């Protein structure tokens, strides 16, 4: 049976001048006062914050965390800053990241419906081990529920994690 595919139809769509339609980006909604609206909360209550480097986007993320989780975010941020002076901060993938500039990231956290999950990228090297296992070889998690943050233990893990090689993401 003969091949009925023409040379023209066998070419990639872009070569034929056909492009996929893209949705126009929506502008950040503004309130009447001219200030930006509160960030959108994604599934589980995680704030949607644009990817950016520095303290300002991390503080915007923490301020947008719902309910008691915002207090946990402030406490985590304060402990990390106190334990690792000059810590490098960023928001990536709608989560705050903490690291040492030029050396990579050592931890991140993310909001879920009932808890805040802290990710230690080299968590299997921490002592004692953070309780949450991961499918990733070196990662360990700490799930923080309302009124259940052991600040002394968290600070000890932050100190250890900051001294390990960071994750390059």
C-alpha cells in the first residue's frame, strides 16, 4: 500500500507556520488603593508567589500563609536567620528556600492543609535523623503541626544542614 503522507504534512507544525495558541498572562490584580491583591492560595493553602531571590519574596510567602501556619513560617525564618547569619533566601516552585550563596540550598518548606513540611535536602546526614522519609536518597522531612515545633531541635538541624554541601536547583 502506498504512503499517502505528503512531504508538506510530514513536517513539524512550526515549520508549516502553525503555532500553538498561548493564553495571555493575567496582570496581577490590584486593589482600589493601588496595592497588589493577596496571593492566591493553591491546593492545601500553599501561597502562590512568583519565583524570586531575596528576603522580600520569602516574607511575602510567609505573610500569605493561612492561619497558624504564618506564625510557624515566621518562627522558622527567624530560627534560620539566627542560626545561619547571612543566609541566602529565595522563593522557587511556590516554596521558600534557604541556602549559602554559591554553595546551594540546604532546606525549604511548603504549606499543606494540616501541616507545614520542611525539606532537608541532605537530611540523611543530620543527627538525629528528621522523622520523615523520602523517595529521594538524601532527603528527610519534618512535618510541623499546630503547636508542635521543637525550636531547639529545629535549630540544631538547621546548623548541621547549613554546614553540608547544598543542593543546586
